[in-house]
C-alpha cells in the first residue's frame, strides 16, 4: 500500500466509527487491535479528493454542437437558451450522474454551484439534497442566484432569473433546513450569486450580509476571462475584484472559481483577505480562458484547491484526471520542480478542504474522517512505473477501485453499492435529449 499527499501510513490505516484512529508506518506494528482488514497491496490510498466547483446540471448539455469552440460569453448565451427549460427530474438525474462520476474518480466531497431556477424548479436545492443522500458522499451545495437578466444588461434570459426577495428568502430557508456545521457534516450550504454581472450590487451585498449572519460560506465566479474584466469595467466602472470588495465579499468565508486574470496588486489583496481560489484547469483550457497563477496566489496567502467546473465546459467530472491536467497546465507557467504530483494532489485534498473551511477531511491522519480513495495499480497504464504516487498522476489514473466515506465502502470493485451506472446513463441520456430539443 502506498499513501500520498504526505501521509506516512504505508503500513496501514486503522478506522473506528468512521474516524481514522491510527496511521502505521511501513515495518511498524499498530498500537490498536482490529476486527477485520482489507488487503490494499499494490494500491495507492489517497485522502478522498474534494471537488470545489461544479455545475451538475450541465452534464445534460455536454458537447452541444451550437456551443462548441466558443469563448465564455458566447458559450454562455448559447446554452442559457437550453438551460431555461431545466426541470426537477432533469436536475435530480444530473446530480446523481455527476456525483457518481466524481465518486468513481476518487471524490468523497463534492461542491455544486447551482444558479438556474426556471419556473417549476424553485426548490432546486431540495432536489439536490435528496440526490446526494442517495449517493452517500459529502456535499457543499451552493444556493446560487441570478437577478440581472438581458433586459437589464445581464447575460441570462429573463426566464431563469428570480426576484431578489425570493432569492434571499429561499437562501435563508435552505440554510435553516439543510446546513450542517458539525465535524463530519454530510450536507452544507453556501451562498453563491452566479457572478458579479448576473446579479445587482444590492443582491451581492445582501448575500454577504446573510452569509455572515448565518455563518455560511460565499462563492462566485471571478476573473475567469479578460472579457469579464472588461464587462465589469463597462457596467460598474470597476474591475471585478474592486467591485467585490465594495460589496463586502473580501472575507475569509469567500472562495472564488477560476481566479485567472488578476494583476499583482489584486493577488496581494486576495492573499491579505485569506480568499480561496478554486482552480479549474480543464475548463480554462477548453474555453481558452487562460492559466491560473497558482503559485503567485499561494505565495500571497490565498487558500488554493482544485475543481472540475461544469460538465458543459469540461466536458467531464473526473477529479483524478483534473489533477493530471492541473500538473500539465501549470508547468507551462512554473518550473517542474514547483508543480509536482504531490503538489497537485495536495491541492485536490487538503487545499480543497481549506476552501470549504473543513479541517476534518482532506488528510490521512488520526482524528480525521475516514474518507479514502483507493486506486489499483494493476493496469496497463501503470506497468513499469517506479514512483506509484507520480504514476497515479502522470500515467493517467481514471477510476478508483474502492471509495470510502466516513468509514463506509460506497464503491467496491469500481461499482457503487446502490447505483447501477448503466441504468442511470439510460435515464440521464433520455432527459438530456429532451432538454436539448426543448
């Protein structure tokens, strides 16, 4: 057994009541007794990977022909015309499929940014909570929002926006009904206007005030493209980060998706405010958005994690592949000795946990939740590899053999205990066709 991300547990991991109680170095004898054991020889054991930004509903619109080969804004405007017809059945299937896809790729905690609430889908977060409960993983579900439609200078069509009093009332409701703040929490809620240019200044400010009052996190997209920076300057006379600061968002409860196009002064401001950045390399490459300045952000003091982003801009939900893409992309900007397999795996585990303000996950150490991803090295792609941790990343691991959440095996022999993938694919595919033909 080989353990990654700095864990010295190659001799074994002892678990009791869903918690890691002991890690054993190679050649050492455990201090605790055990009742049953699992042989993980020739496997790599990682802390469960943590995805910090996604749009589950977008699994229904992968590779839509009319949206292909477009940069962010034209891509969005094309797909909004389809997303306005999303319904509860579609969202449930998309959440289950995206969640299962992430789990099979090693994720034990998944975050989703849902901000499309067309008529009939006002209780979208309730739908997602039920779906996550079936999957058994941990999730941070963000109650997203859009209130600034095309008629008011925003990007989304009016069919998918909501009144601001409705948004705030439902945000408070879902926090009160679903948010767990204890160690080992399975479901947590955060508040997440889609972007500074899809809601009003008043809603951005009110959302920050509600998050502080309810002690939940804040999330949004920021500085993904230069077009976004230019849009904010035209709309508000400010760069996005200046606007965010005026709205009361530069606090340590905030994490931002993408964070590519910041200047050096803005990076210093982000670090001083203890802001988190969700790095989405595959999406950034596919849309041609740019390369996130990871090490500059980290050196400035930012928390830094990894995410797959939406499946219409990725077009997948594979966390271990995202780790590989991050390593390859970031080496275009930084030296190879700075961006190692351990570096990017650390971003996907402990780094991502820091974005979600979780100190109970993301590590293999005593006292942490027993969330583990097991990758079998008995595959053609790993044959001949000398370093098993590096091999996992650079040889292109794709799927776990086993996945444990809170001490329970949810995936064994690459199959979920409660879901038959083929059945889910059939249902999801039918709903995707229905949505795209609406």
